[in-house]
C-alpha cells in the first residue's frame, strides 16, 4: 500500500462476464480497487486483461455481473456512461490522438465540449499539462509531427485534462521504440506519486515492481493470481504465474 | 579525419539541366520515346491545324455576343433585369466581406472572381459584333449596344461593392457570424427578389440560361451535401429501422437514372397531387437534390468507414457524446479524406442540370438549343456548343481547383 491509498473502494467488480460471440473472454472477475491504488495487470495476449479495463469505462459492455465506478453502476443508461467517462481517463496502446487537430486542441477539446470550459481556460490548463509532461514546446504541432513517446504523453495529457479520478492505461508503451518507453514511464511514475488511481495493463515488469501496489495476473479470462509486487515476482504461487514470470524476465 | 572531410565534400550527382537537357531526358531519351514524341506531335499538329483554321476563318462567332444576354438569363424579362443585378450585389457584398474577414482561400478566390468581373468590364463585346452580320437589324443592334452599356454601369457598381465590402470586412472581423447568417439567408432572399410578387412577378418558367443552371446547381450542391451526410450516418446507425430506410432510399435512387426522376417530378407529381401545384423549377431543384444526396451518402460512407475504431473510442473515452464525436472527430476526418469524391459528385451534378432541358426548362443548354433552332443563326451550332462547353468547363474546373486548394489547406495526407 502506498501513502496515497485509502480504504474507500472506487471500482467494485462483481462476477463480471463478457463474451465475444461464443468466445468467453472474461469468466467472472470479482475485485475491488481502492481510491489511490495502483494496480498493474499482466498476462499473456488474449487473456482478457485489455477487455477487462475497457469494461470499466464501457468501451466494452459486460454481459453479466456488476461494475460500480465511484458509486455509479454501469448500465445501458447513457447518462451514467457519460458521467463515468468523465471520471475515467484512458490511454491507448496506439495513442489514438485526433490527427486533424494540433496537440493542444487534442487536449482542449474534451474540457471545452464536455466540461464547458472557456477556450482560454482550457488552453491554460492544457499548456500546464503539457509542461508537466515535459513537451510544452510541442503544443502547436500536429500529432504526426512529433515522436511516438511525445504522442503518448499528449494522449496522457488529453486524458488528464478531463480531471479524472481514475486513469486506465492499455499497454501504453507497447507501440513505442525502446528509447521512448522510459519517457512515458517517467510521466506515469510521476502521476502515480501524485495519488491518482491507476489501472495499468503492461508488460513493463520493472515499472510494476517499482510503482504498483498490486499485480494481477490474468489468464484465459480469470485472475489467476494477485499479490503485492514483491510477493508476486519473488514468490509466485501458481505454476502458470511462475512460467509467465520466467518468460517475461528472461529477455 | 581525411575521409570524413571527403564525405562532406561529395556533391549530389548532376543531371542534364536546361530546356535542351529536359527535352532529351523526357521526350527523346531511348529511341522509341523519340518516335512516340514525333507521332504525338504530328497528331497534335493535324488536330490543332484543323481546329484553329476553323476557329479563325470559317467560324462566325458573332452568334455569341449577339445572344450574350440570352445565354446569361434566358427569357427573363429584359425590363426586370435590375433584379438580377440586385442579387449579384447581395452576393458580391457577402463575398467581399467574407474575403476580408477570412482571408486565405476565400480571399484568393474572391480575387479571381473580381479579376473576371474586371475583364468583363473592359472587353468590348460590340467590336466582336462583325459588320457583315447584316441579318441583325439596325434597331436590334442599337438596343444591344444600349443594353451592353447599361450592363457595364451595373457591373461597375458590382465591382465597386465587391472591393468596398472587402475593405470593410478587413476592418471589422467581428462580423463572422453575421456573414455566415447572410450566406444562409441569401438564397431565399435571392429567390424572392428574382420571383417578385404582384403584377411584376416573374414566373419561374421565365427563368433561364446560366441563371437557371446556377440556381439548380447551387441549391443541389448546398442541400444535397448535408442531406448526404445525414443519410450516410443513418445507414451506419445501429437502429435497424433507420438503417433500412436509409439503405432503401440510397439503393432505390442510385438504381434509377436522373432523367426518370426528373420526369417523375415533372409529370407524375402533378398527377399524384392534383390538389395544388408545386412550381416546376422547385420540383426540379428538389429532384436533382434528392438524386445527388444518395450518391453523396455513399461517398461520405466511404470516408466514415476509413476512420479507425480507435478514433471513436478515444472520443468516447474523452467523454464526447455521439453528436460531438461525429461533429468534431469523425466527420472532419471522414469528409476531408473523400473531398475528391464529393467534389466529383458536385461536378457531375452541375453538368447534370442540363438534363432539365428535356422537361422544358430553358437552362444554359436549353438556351443553346433554342438559339440554334432560330433561323437567324442557322448553322452556327458548333460555335454555340463550344461556347457553352467552355462555360460548363470553367465552372467545373474552378470547383476542381478549389477542392485541391481546400485539401492543401486542411493538410490532407500530412496530418
């Protein structure tokens, strides 16, 4: 547990199931995340880890069970979904920046249209965020004109601009060249120390060991093992986990 | 160290320069290209020799200046022409203001329009009128000169307004929303001014020439575009009823030739709805628009499908609702990627307006037809067709050119 973690639950998942046609992706996930908690989710590809965090802001619909985010239950009620999306920021593997808008406008769009900020206020906040990300000088360029690491930091700033309570990271460094991974991880580390609740799907085990409060290991749609990083890496209980750790740490 | 210096001193390889070098490289480089070049030159020589000889010796171009007003407005009453000038004044003021306020692409095109007007201001149409056109009566020619002089007076005012509005727009940039509103309102106002009311009303059956062509085309383009976007979004809808209705409409309209739709508008609607009459020109405007919207919808749908799913997801994750994510994220990207197809549709629509000639409207093509059948201008059909072809070409080429500039402005392919 880090110094920011509280005992207030902010995300409660109860027996969450999800199918893609006949394929059972999530087979009853039950877990609770506390305010300020940093959870790293890992597992082989196809294990359902990405699908799981995408159900939390309803980019994927779960088909059984309940998910409650900050006291609001996720249902088909559009108002609830929009409320939750304002509280949950998301960072994607492929950045998904809006290519037709400058980096600054990528960030100010949400605050102006959803939070109804004035253009001046939104730009002020956006520039402050870019400063925090260390890329204030890239504000007026287009996403295609900056490096991958810089794009991902713009994407993080875009999510933060909505002042979310929770940040979801879906393999944020997997599409990056090796020398750019650290600049994104630095920003995420800084964010973690600021007390943000974070759910991070990643293969960066060094980051998990250093920053996470809890590491969850997904395989075939279930949580095989979850533990504090020290226990998880040094004393894994399940054979499947041991295999995964030995394979990921080998290279 | 020496090697490094050497590397920096290496010059790029040189290629043959100058016009001779260019010719050798591009036209005569291997021997078979030289042969192809010669054959092509020979072909061009014969084609152009025939064309130019005809154009400068046999062709009698006086049919054009003598009927200029007919080409422009068809049978619109000559004593009511001032109304058309009022409409042009409204458009010139709006164009001038827009150019002053927005600069960039609008300004460049306003300068083009202004230059064309200036050219018209100084071209002496009267001199082109040959002495040997003895078939034209003295009285008619006098009238013609008088009309041309009068046109110049109005044209002078038009150019002055355009320039004046431009400088006004440069001063007062706050006018933006008002100018946009002005453009929206301009169409109904112009229709009203052209038609008028009471005993001076000019029925739409008297509208014609380029005027009618432009009314049909502009209405078709301006209305079919948003309608097409709407239909495309409906066809992508998750709600089956909306999706099916939209798909049914698009497929039905695309499966029918425009000419049948025009005939339906012209002949069938008065039979089906005999209780009141809808104006013929209005029916054609609607028919052309509905036809074009179906094609537009498919063009736009192509653009929508090219937008990666991640863009929708990112827009949702930021908290944008459906309308916002369409307006600010998806449509701007989708539309700019299909600008060539959309403008292609605009161009097709512009040319297709000539089909209204078949149901009895006297658009630019109809005017051409009526001039040719006039015994006074017997045998002058090639000149007339070439002239209207040039008019159609100038408008279509302008649209094509403008679309390229808009693409460059929006950075298509760059970001």
